């Protein structure tokens, strides 16, 4: 029942490229979906932060980060740093190579991520080249 309710929720709001990219790591390297999402989240937040930086103030508040007086771009940086810190604390792999990824797979990963249905729910429109660069950064 919980999975059904969760599915109803994320079907209505869209999941974005963290899921588009995580699906590919799961398919190619058998990376558990939650691990793939956590690994990719800081890179995707950094990328999307350029489009929706104001929304990061709510995330910062949830983490109890002091961001009063900071520029939106600095709030994005603080949130991304906090996510990376949490990932390290939880022993989440930091890079795609840490889950068996191969750099030569990046073009295929990018192409499949671009075609993934979750991509349409991202705050920023995506191109193939942007996916390639994002996978390289996460590699």
C-alpha cells in the first residue's frame, strides 16, 4: 500500500533527472536505486540550483542551516555540501566509478537518461551534452 501511495505522489510531481540518471546506473551496474539517487543528488542539485535556487532555502531550513543574508547561489552551495556530508556519513559512494562505472559508458548513460520519462519533470530542460557533462562530473 505504501508503494502505491508513494507512486501516486511522484507520478503527479515528476521526479527529474536524479532519477533519470539513477535508472541508468541501476540498469548498467546493478546499483541499488536509493544508492544511485543519493550518489547523484549533489551533482544534480548543483546543476538544478542555477534554475531554482530560491527553493533551496526550504531545504537549508530542513537541515537547520544558517543561510540568512546569503545569496541564493551560496545557499545552493551550502545545501550541496550538507548532502555530501550526509552521504559520507552514510558511506554512500561519492562517484560513479565507485559503483563500477566505466567512463566509456557515459555517452550511453547520457542518451538513455535523456530518453527516460523522469527527465521531463526536471526544473531545467536537458540536452544530451548536459547529461554527458553531468555524468562526467559525477564520474
